[in-house]
């Protein structure tokens, strides 16, 4: 059933051409040439480089005689300084395009570099924060090719970048269609080197995107379809990918889950989980995927009464046999299924991640002020956030 809000004007925008297949990274030179890029800046972190994941890209570009530069300063939870250094490298190397290789941090950094490069002289990326009183993006970023090496954020297809402002201890979003990648190249063979803990954390981030976008107030039929299949793939393949990193079918399934969840996130919004974890990540350094994994089921436990029909459908997508259950039993079964998944893939608790229960009052207030609160399927205030946080411990 459509909500009243869904009878109003909705938009679905996907400016990114998506390519996927085993071994297709070898053809990235064709994409660079088709986009008219003469010298791309490859944006990556040290982990990606040390794992040798840039080698097929460098080989492909070299075979086509395409010069390139590399910015290897990406860090987890990239901040304004990381972006500024990347923009400086982009300009110094006279680049005219970007290739982001890695997880969400690399792709978000590349998008933010693109914002600063295309709006040269008009301010840094923080001035284009998606918030009241800030500037809107007015120019398309330079051609960007995203190459995810994890299956989680879906940043390869989203219309957003998440950057940390160290001064405010706050993660902000910037985005819209002008920031989206021109091409996303998804090659599951690049994912097999992910260790189990990263596979688990990033996979839970994909599942969370899908669940939050499916149930949030901004959902619409187009994004619902993508989100439901993303949930189904995560339920089917995440355990396998964590248990056997060489299982290429599971890697492919999770790559598609992350991409589909990213599509749903691109035109929708999230909810309490991302309000909680993005504000948390702005205050202390915690892996985003693991923080999401620790908070998703408790948030679902709070939220299911806001959209019981949808939470019942989530249970079915996760493989739960809801035959014989009433609506509320089926909805609660989705919560139990996520708790079981988290236990099976052995993700840490918030306490394990270094979060103290003493932080709950501040974290709850910060989460409530996050713009993603508006999309949450159940009405929530500061006390509601405190309740969810306490459940996480």
C-alpha cells in the first residue's frame, strides 16, 4: 500500500552507467576513453594498494597509453583535510577525471575531490553540505569511474558523499545528481581478498541501507524493488561470503546487494541507524559497517510497529517462513532474523568497538539532530534514541 507521501511528487535519478562481471576491470581503459578523460587521478587507500588491487587498473590504462596519477591518502572516515590533499594532487597533476578504487571512503573522497575541482575557487566541499543555508551544487563533477572492492556502502551508485568535519566532530552529507559517478565497474574478483570482518561489516551496511530505505518515509516503488532484492541477496549470500572468501557466487551476490541497496539509498534516505552511526563516527573513530551491524537489529526492534507490513515482508526476503504467523509475529520475525545473522557472522558490539554507555546522552542528542531522523519509520525523539542505544549494549 502506498503512503500518502508517496502520492506526492517523487523522483528517481540514476545518472550512473553500471557494468558488472567477472574480470571486467581489464576493460576500464575503454570507459576512461569513452568519457573523454586524458589523465585520471586514481583515488585509493593504502590497504587497496597493498592488496595489489590497483595492478589490473594500471595495466589496462598503460596498455591504452593513458597516463594517470595516484592519490593514496584516503583514510577511513575521510575528513576535509584528506579531501583537500586529494584536490591539490588532482590540480597539480593536471588531471581531468577520477577513478575511485576501494570502499566507501575512497569513493566518497573522490566525489568530494570532484566537487572541489569542478567548483574551483567557489569554496571547499563543506560549503556544499546538504543542509539549510549551504550552497547547492551547481556544476557536474569531472568524469568519475567508481570501482568498489568491498560490498557495502553502494557509494559506486549513490548520489551522496559522507565527509567528516573534524572541527565540529560531525559527518556531513553532500550530494545530488551532479555528484554521482559516471560509470560504476563492479568486478567481484576484486572482492575475494576482503577478510571476514570487513566482509561482515560492509555486508551489514548494505543490508542496513536496503532495510532503512525500504521502510523510511521517502520510499517509493522504484526504490522498494531494488531494496527488497538487496535484502534477499544479503540474506542468501552474506554468511557464505564471510565463511568462504573465495566463494565467487557469494561475492557476486553481495556485490549486487550493495549496488541495489545503493540505488535505493541514492533517491531515498535512511533512518535511525544511519543517524546514529554517522554521528557516532564523527565523534570517535569506529568502522562504519561494524557500527551499523551493532545497531541495526535494536533499531528494527524499535521501528517495526511503524511499518509492520514492510517488516513482515523483510522477514520473507531474509528467508523466514512466515506461513501461519499473524502480521505482528511476521514483523518481529524480521528483527529476530537480523539478530541471528549478526550472531552467525560474529560482528562486535558497540562496547567492543570502544563506545562507552556514558556517551549515550550525547549520542542520542546528536542522532536526533541528524537529517536522516526525518525518514525513520517510527516517530522518534531523544529518549527513543537513548532506548535504542541502551539496547545495543
